[in-house]
């Protein structure tokens, strides 16, 4: 059942939910796009970890338009790096200069913001 779930995720989750640039359009329309984009990515990486145990390489999957988990991670890096740089992270500050500016010119399409974390205590 786990193997089938991961196999199905390629065509039922990754291909329709991750755009060719790695964005998740459904998450970007939400008011808390950063939260949902990172939450969503955690779920994908957990699914990929399960896949590794059942012989399915979800990290290696490429959708018909080039969608992939690697692209989903890459899509979040500029915003994550920018947030770390703003917080004083020296490595992140050096990395910002190396980021490629997207065609629209807005380097921070996803805007990380301080927010109260949901309680994980049961």
C-alpha cells in the first residue's frame, strides 16, 4: 500500500500540483503562502523518504513539464535565504548576492513572515 501511494503521488500530486518552475500555485494563492508552501514541501519530502524505503525514487521523478521535488525546494530558496539574511545570517547575506533574479524582478515572491506556530503538543 505504501509503495502504491508513493507511485500514485507522482501523477496525482507532483505533476498536477508543482509547476514547471517549482512553485505550488495553489499554495501561492493562500494568504499565508510561505507557511503553506513550506508545510506542503515537508509533506512531499516525507513522502519521498517513505518512497526510499519501498523502492520508489520520488526525488528522481520528473513530471511532463519538468516538475520535480528538487525544483520545489529551489523555488523556496530565495525567500528562505532572504529571510535568513534579514535576520543577520552572514552565510545567507553572502548567498543573496548569488541568487539569480527572476524575470519579474521580484526576488521575494514568497514573503516569509513571523507568525505564531501551531502547537504540536497533543
